[in-house]
């Protein structure tokens, strides 16, 4: 089953803290969004393996923009 981590707020991608192939746990931070000089963590709700990273640092995000796809357990 696939799970897509989506941006929960508008802003710029400050950093991506995972790589394709990483095994991640539910609640783990996968990326950080910078909004108005405040950094907000983007955490996965599901455990799994990172399948695809759809964003790069400094990409502009809107609410609901797909960021990272996991093969969820």
C-alpha cells in the first residue's frame, strides 16, 4: 500500500531528512517546511520504506502538495 506525505502548510521546503530506500517509523520526521521564518516538521503517519521523494530544498509548497511517497507496511 502506498502512503503519500503531503504538505500540511504553505511554505518552502527547508530540508528533506530522508532518502529513497530508508525505512521509517510512524511519527518520524521526513521533511521540514519553512513558513514565515518558522520551521515546521512534516512527519509520516505510517511506517514503511521511502519509495520516491517529489520535492527538493526550496521548492514552494501549498497545503496538500505531495512531498514523499512511501511503501507503507
